[in-house]
C-alpha cells in the first residue's frame, strides 16, 4: 500500500506575506506526504506489519449448517452474525475436515488433512473393544513439530491469541502457547467445559464472579486482546466452547425461547437457542470493539463450525440439520457441512454467496494469502487458498475433490468410513463391509437416493479416487478385530 499525495487546497494569497505563507504551507504538506509515502514504500519493502490486516477466526463448536438465521433457521435468533453475513460472503458448500472436533481443529491449525496427521478422532475418542474392526493406533495430540497457522503469523510479526477451546492434546507440553500463540485463555486438553457458569473449573482460565457466563467471558478476553494489540496486526483464534454440551444457558434467555416454541418450527430446543443467542451477543461485542478502535475496516473475520450439529437423542433433540442427513458423528452431509461466513472489508461484496466447496484445510493458505504472509514451510499443506473466491464467488479451486477419512466408531452413528466429494457427487465407503453409497448433491442434498448401483462408472471412478488419496496421505486403516463377536 503506497500512500497517496493529498490534494493541496489553493487559497487565494493576500499580499506578499500571504504568498509566503501559502508557499510554506504547500511545502510542509507536500514534504509530509512524501515522508509518509516513503515510509509506506520502505515499510512494504521491509515487510512491516502496520499494513497487514488483522485476522479473526471464530470456530464454533458443534454449530449445525442451519443453526443461524442467515442459514435458514426459523427459531434461533442471530442478528449480529446475520449482519456479518450481510456485510461479507456466505459459503453454502463449506465443510469441516472431520465429523468430529479435534481432527478439524488440527486441520485448521496446519492446513493438512487429519488422515495425513494421523489425528482422526476427537481426543481421546470412543472405545468399542468388541466392534467388528480394530481402530488404528492414531495420534491423540497435534504434534508440536507441525508448522501451524499461528506460528506463521507470529513469525510475520503478528500478535497471536487463542481464546476458548483447544482440545489438541493433554498436559502443559500441548498448551496453545507451544504452537505459536502468545496468549492462551481457556484452552486445555478437554473437549467441553465442566460448566458454562463460573466457577468454570478450566485450569487455563481464572474463574470470574459466580454465575458469569462462559461465552461472555470469552468475549471479555477477546476484546481485551484486541484493545491491547490495536497498534499492531493480530491473529485472534476464537474457538468457542459453545454450543457443545453440556447444554447450559442464561435462564432469562431460555425462558424467552421457551415462549417462542410453537408447532411447525424446525428447531425447538430453547436451551440450545439461548446458547446460540449468547454466542451471537459475543460476536456483536467483537464487532463493536473493532469499530471502537477504528479496526473494523482492516480486520478480516471468518466465522465457521468444527463439524455438523449434534442431533441428540430421545424426546428432546438438540438441533436438526435438515435438509441434510444426520449430524455430528455421522458419515453424511449433516456431519460435515457447516456454515461459513467471511468478511474481508473492501474485497468481499456485501451479501455475496459462494457455492464453491471449501474445507477447514483451506483456512491455512487462505488467511496467509490475505495477510500477505509468505513462508516456504506452508508448502506441505493440503488446503487451497480461496482468497480469489472472496473477490469473485464464481471462482473454482484448483483441485479434483475433497476427502474424509474416519477409521473410528462414534456414538453419533458413524462406523469407520471414507468419503469423497467430486463436483456434485459424494461417495461414502463403509469399511466394515466395503459397501459404498453414491449421491448427487445437486439433486439430492439430503442423500436419500443411493446411485451406486445405477451409476457404476461414477461409483468406480470416485472409489478409485478415494483409494488413491488414502495412499498419498498415508491414511491409517482399521483392521479385523480378533475380539469381535457377532451379535
């Protein structure tokens, strides 16, 4: 960015003294402009950080594809997030890298597929010792040797902070500060908070006043960080604990949504709705803080989820991802299709919609490109930058397909599986019995009509593509379980 010479007003000089003052004023203004122009040029040549945008990445836990007003909910109220979508771009085919949280978080941090990292389940997973397949010896932490997104920003002079859930390894050696974050508030090995009300019993977050709500506290910490670092570029990673279980919300908000429940609405859980409302309030506070310090126009905001919405069980469902099939912990679209909103001031057109499929692995190269951060160590990433799509939503990314690999069992319904989306088609391969299912998402977003038998050529093509990808990334496969006993 090179500063432009300001236009100098041309007042009419009055007499010799007026002419002299006019000439002095002009020289001073031009000299000042030349100074700032030269400074800007030198700053760019030196890579100084003052001309790089701030980055805020909000990763919500278990937020489903339709759990926002701007993504079609007829019950949840999200005015601040809806405003973010109205000011930025909404992606309708965005995906998490896994149907559960820890692998997706590792993918966000590294830009790599979970299968390549051998971090393929939530830490520490779900054990089924008598299941048909024995799960592989996967890695139950993100290796500290991985080159991460915060490390790239930190090396470029950014202030970095992680506020909220971490869930990428136990113990002090896996604290976020060992992965490139200057500040960690609330991140540790667990995947959910012991309580959403203080005392939180989170070892890396000092308890607040009794009854303080966790989403409010996270907003406090985020706004403090922004204020303290407002004179330099910053990368704020805000992985909300919400809306993961336990379902706990402010009583007044729960009652408000209970009064709103009526026959015919798709979403009906008042407590979950209240948690989303508090999430939305935190986003409003973020936007207000950025505006207060004059940072809104040079801050890129990314808002997304780590996997599909959790359906719950019994008579009180948590949410529904309809029209998508199933939810968190499943092999289907409801487990991996997620909301994504990106606001890049001056670049994304207000209210724009992008249908190009993107995934969690893509944030790594995209955010570095947006910030102008170049590093040779980022070349090992699997993701593709979608920065060009933020300028033009018709842009297609240079890749053949997106892939998933989940060699585990999950209470949400998943048995070990792999999946691939290429174009409009999505194929799922189930490892227990090697059967496959094929769906055309353009015509059947709910994955109700299996085309595997009707289109054997497409089925064979995608299955071969999936197998080749597994070999390339070194995916770990489950094996027959010697302790299995058929029911």
